[in-house]
């Protein structure tokens, strides 16, 4: 989606569409309706089995299956239209161009990109026309794309093609030259390019890359100076994550734990942050804590059964009764959630 977009508003349009699927409870609504449809499907299968005439049996089964599939398609289309409408309303309340969603979908339809998205989000000319019509009275917003959007898109292009895309923006060129040299472990070259960039650009993305380069060169004090520039309120997860990873790479595990643990105690972290803290604990020899943080990482991915497994292994290792009790409660909560899903 990122590589297919030409503006941040187009990408925001896709995200608002996906958020709308969640806020409108489409998965739950689809599941409930699917259960009702399954009753009709199995009734058709049973009827087909009971009929002795082979051709009649085949016809009944085919009819039942076709009817069920058509209902699923219709219900999915209904959800797509609703997600378009709700998502467009979200965009109108933001600084992004409300026409971003319609423009992006029109591009997908004509260009044939993003096949996976199109398979799960059926598009039609009518839907695109309807999206454009809803925003025709909206004022088109001319917004400069953020440096973060440009750099992330450029990095995806590099990872996909293993080469830097030609950029008109000199700052993006310096950033990608530094990033490429960093990826190739040519840290001295990376430092030259990042220093050129920092003369005119001290964005969050630039500071993080500068910090990562300094850390790889063994200068943790300088690396932390760059990370701290983004972290005035100790709430920037990316900067904290890379600061902790710098300590891991330089085998200062206790400092890495001291950096990352306070953030995750007060904030919901990403999978990567919990996994990093788990690895830091393992390197420090705290196997019980490793399993606890591994469980938290898996929970962010919805892998609850595997998370329970890690908690159960942690219970056998931890020596603190209070921690043992906390783990027991967490296992019970996860098991109740799993039972609810199965129900």
C-alpha cells in the first residue's frame, strides 16, 4: 500500500477505510451472519445426500453452495461501501485530503497494483465514483508530505529492489545514502552522509538513523544524544527501542533493560519492543522474565495460546510469590478470552 501511494493522504485514505471496518464491527457482524448462512448450506448438503437421483442431488448441492457464496459476496460489498462512507468522514476531520481514498482506489483499479488488497476488498467502478462524489464538494488540500512518510517509502523501495530510488529531494537522497551504507555495514560512509543531512534536517527519522550509526561505531554517548532529542517526554517508542537495542548490540544488557522496561511498564508497546526486552532479560540470565516478556509480545499478535505457554513456563521458574500470582491471573484472563473466542 505504501509503495502504491503517491501521497500521504492516499495512504491515510486506506488506513481510514481499514479503521472503519473495525469501528463498524464488520468482522463480528460477518461472523454472525455466516453462522446463519451455514445452517442453510448444511441443510442443502443434507438434502442433496438424501435425494437418490444423482443429477437432482448434484443440482441441490450446487444451488445451496452458490446461494451461500452469493450472500457472502453481497455482505462483503455492503461492508466495503460502509467502510468507504465512514472512512471518508474520518478523513474530512483530519488535515489529510478527503479525496485521498477515492484517488487511491481509482489508481488500484486502473493500475492493477496491490493484488492482495483487491482480493479482500472488492472494488467496483460504482464504488469509486461514489467515493469521488462524496468528496466533490470538499476542498482539496495541498499538503506537504512528511519526512517520515518519504523516508519510510524510500526504505521500502530499497528493501524491495536493493537499490536507492532517484529522488528530487536532496535530504531524502542523503538519508537513503546513509541508510544504504548503514545496511551494508559501511558505518564511516554512513556517518558522512548523515552529517550532511543533519545540517539541514533534524527530524525524528534523521536523529534515529544518526543514533543507530553512532551506536554501531561504539559511541553510545553520542547515540543517546541523538535518541534523546526525540524523547523529551520519554514517550517516543522508536527512540527508546533503538537506544535499548544499542545497549544490546554493545553487550550492556542491564542498561538496555533499564532503558526499555520503564516505557513498557507505563505504555502499551509493540511486538518488537517486548521481544527486545525479552532478549535483554535472556542475555542477563533472567529466564523467567524472558518468558513473561515473550508472552506479552505474542499477545500483541493475537497468539494467545503460545502466550499462555510462555507464562506457564515462567511460573515454573520465578521465585517471587507475588510474580507467580500475577502470572496465574494473566493465564486465567487469557484462557477466558480464548474460551470466549471459541464460543
